[in-house]
C-alpha cells in the first residue's frame, strides 16, 4: 500500500531509511544496523574495553568507509512488514518492556513477539515463573 511510512524516520515504503533509524537493517547480518557491530567486524576495528573505538565509536573516515561498504552491499529499503503475536496472531501489537519477561515467557516464545494480553496470560499460567510450573502426576 502506497503511503506507508517508517514510524521512526518517516521514509516511505521503497525508500532508504534515514541514517541512524532504529528500523534500518544491516545488509550483512540482517540485524538492527545501529547496534549490530558489523561495522567493527568488517573494518577490522578492535572495540575491546579500553580502546578508542570502545569509547568513541567510528572516526569520520571509518564512517565514510562503512557507508561505502553498505552502499556496495546494497542498503535495505523500508517495507512495512507487520508483526504478529506468536500466540494469538494479533497484528502489530504494541511494544512493551517487562524486566520479568524471561521468568514468565517459556523459552520457545522468548525471541518472539507477544501482545500484552498473551503476556498477562503467561503470568497467570505461571505465577511463580515457568521454571516452577507444577508437575501433573498420573494416577
């Protein structure tokens, strides 16, 4: 559908994200470009604690080289891809944070999207956490 825009940088479908957009994907690993670390790997830059890159990031010259590598590889344009709750199928559920996510959400769902209703369902199913789920005894 024409007219859809990225909710972060507001580029239109088919256009490239603006630099620094949270939704821009890395053409090398497919992860979030601003946090994936491919720039350091591909440019062979040491980012271990105590290095200049660790505390400052890329230099302007390194940033230019990285941008050229992205262009050569092919920057990924924005396409509105809906997300679905892994349990109920709700389209594009609101994002939320909960520090107890891993306590209540079983491992098979931890890397998936859940709507708040299904997350609350997990908390109700496992009030003490899924690790402490009750065993059912037969007979």
